[in-house]
C-alpha cells in the first residue's frame, strides 16, 4: 500500500471509500442475490473431484478413495491435477510432525457442466489419534479483498514458515522456509483456500469480477468449504474457520451461509486482525471516532519504542482516556483553545510525540503523520500494519512524502517467491502457465460493496451466529501496534454484544506486534496456546448436552421417563 502525504493514508485494502455502501452482515440476512444463489447451487452440484486424487485425506472413511471419480472434471482446466505428498518435520521444540499435504483446485461449473472457475487450495492433514473419530478441520482464508492465503499458510499457522520478524524487511531476503513452531497442525487439519483472483484461483472465462462482491464471495467460499467436506468425507468432523483482516470480516458471513444455505455448522471462528464494521475503520477526520479507536495503538507504539513488553494493563489509562476526556474534548472542536491545550498535553504524553506536532493537529493524529513522525530524525517511516517495522523515507526533507509501506509492500516479493517455491518443490504442484497473485490490487479496486447507505459490517452476522449456536466459540485476535485495524475497534464492538449465557464464548486477545503479529515469536506462541484452548473448549461443548431451560438434568439415566 502506497501512502501519499497529500491526503489521509491510502484506503485500507478491502475497505470501502467511506461513501454510501451496503450493509451485508445482518443476523437475519436478506435472500441471496440471483448470482450468489446460482453460484452456491452450481458449486454444490459440481461434478468431479475437488480434492486429492491420490491417497484419501486423513480422517476420511476407508472407502473414500474408491468412491472418488477418477476423471479430472470439466474441460478447460488450466491448473494441474491435484497432488498429495507425505512429509515429516522436526519442530524447534524437538517434536516430530508427520503429515500429508495436498495441493489442488476446486472446479466451479455451470448447469451444463462448463467450467466457470478454479479455486486453488492447499490442505495439510494427519491421521486421527486413538479414540478420536475424526480430527477437527480448519478452513483458512485471508483478506484484502485480493489477498491469497499465503499469509496464514507460510506466515502463521501452516507447517512451514517464512521468517519475517525483525525491525525491517528486505524484499530481496532469502525465501527459505523453516518448520513452524506455531503451527496448528498439532490439533487440527488445515485447508487454505484462495478466492477467485488470488493465488492461482481463476475465472475460466476471464470475467472474475462477478465473484468480487460481499455476498457472492461469501457464497462461493461457503460452497467450496462444503464441497471439500463432502468429497473428502469430513462432514462429521468438527469444523472451524480462521480468517485474517477482510478474511475476519468474511468469517461470520460464511458461518451464516454454511449453516442456513448449506447445512454445515462451525464449532469455532478465529478472526485475526479483523474488520468487523467498515463504518468504524476509516471515518472522515471530522468524525472523532477514528481518533478515539487509534489512540491506544499510538500509545502502545510509544511503550514499545521505550522498550516495554506491552500488555493490556499498560494501556488501561489510554483506553479510559480515549473514551472519556479525549472524546469529550474532541467533540468541543479545534476552535476550543482550552480543549486543544488539554489534548496536546495528554496525547503527547501517551504517544511520546512532540507536543508541537500534536498541537498542530489539534490532538487529532492521523496514522500517516504518526508513521512519519515516529522516527523523523532518523529519516525512517513506520509501517501502518506494525509501527515496530520501519523503512527509509524516500524524501525525508519534503513536507509531504509518498512511501511504500515498509511491511505490507516489502513482504510481497519474499512471500510470493516462497509460496511459488513451496508449491513446486515441497508440494510437487507446478503451475507454469499462470501468475501467482499474492495481493491482487485489481480485486480490491473492482470489489462491489453494495448499493445501500450503510457501510458493510459483520457484527450482526456474528451476533446471530452466537445466539443461534450456544456451543460456538469465537476468538478475536489483534496486535497492539496495528494502525490499520486497531484492536480498540473490536474491543468496543465486542462490548456491545450480550454474553449469550454464563460461559464466555466470545473473547478478545491482543498480542505484541501489529496486523501480522504472528511474525513475532512470543506472539505466535501465545496465539497458538489461546487457539488450542478455544478448540478444546469447543470440542468439549460439542459433545455436551445442554438441558432445557427450567428442567433439571436427571442424575441417572434410569430417572428419565
């Protein structure tokens, strides 16, 4: 993402421009659009194999391979046949991890069997443990819109990881993958899915834009998940979803479509650096809410620059001030000299920034200006995705400077190269006739958000999912120093939702780092522990029977009529 100092920071990938857009995440959703409904029906009915054509997936029934049709499916497919390979890794803690990996694609056809699209996926599976009917299975999708699942795959939770930690990132850095000490493969099988226009996923006729809308996208991904489950005999497995950024926004929408339109229930959602309501993401500067929600992240950045290991308790004062006296003084307007003086004193103290800089903006700091101000003396700029990652300012003496993000842009080359290498070398799935799209700007620019007056939001869909399923567990995870999707936005939104019972089923966790906090070893380890605990809780709840309200549960089965 390029920043242009002549205006506010460039719009976040995946965000609407703040003008009239449609809400899309109601607890009771509107009927499917004609295209979305057609896509859903067609994908569910699509003939041909959608997963490994070699050995059956771990956890599948013994006759799974025999039931799979041997043919490739519809004509016109450009992606190669699915490939399954066996692997064994030695993890940093000394454990050995054996697993099967399948790289392939899911064909989408019309009623006549004509190919419409190919959706690429990578699946990692392990045999079920003794006494375990089926291993849990997790579907992972990134955001953008326009991002492939490589960020989650080789950055966060897959068996291999591309090291990207450190205070700066070089696009020409080595792309050698290492065993991932934070992989989730210990406790769940993993399936990474690339939406149309990302990775190697493609529209057969070149008209990908019809898939690029809030509703059609969620319908296709829900149907692809259901199809994978059906073909691989995993419908009975505990099912989970993890989505990052806009993938987090997708999560509640996909959960609703799976439950209502397909007949598949999810046991848990992990929403990583999500956008839950685009109306809160990047409001105009005259709206004080954007300043309120970013102030704690500015404060976290200052604490980290001072050498502190940031935690929530350290930010209690910043959070309280943001929603209290800070908001009150913002509402008084920049013409209130006394209010501006108070804002200058408190904001400069919390953020560690020059009072003159804070006063010049009347206490209303923009992310772009802070990115440049953090190390202006050193001629470096901070990433909006993680203020702990910096790069050189291309024109440090200019009053305004356009610069590429030191994290999001710098990571594109190594992540793309590493993913292509993974496909070709470890997974033996070579695609020589198509370009790999790590982060496709055409998808983002061509996205259809709707035609209503409200910004898209997924909070109501999340509310509906939690209310409908008393066993559903949801973890919302953020990094402290992320200015793109600040953790405080999700905190305030979550506070507006009821508990839906005595047990806490919706929780917020915040870790050291930014949007991709999992690049930091301590954050990656803590995140893995928290997710493993959520899975354990969800699996326990899945087998429990909730008594009817007001009717006591008998101590012994013989007491039942």
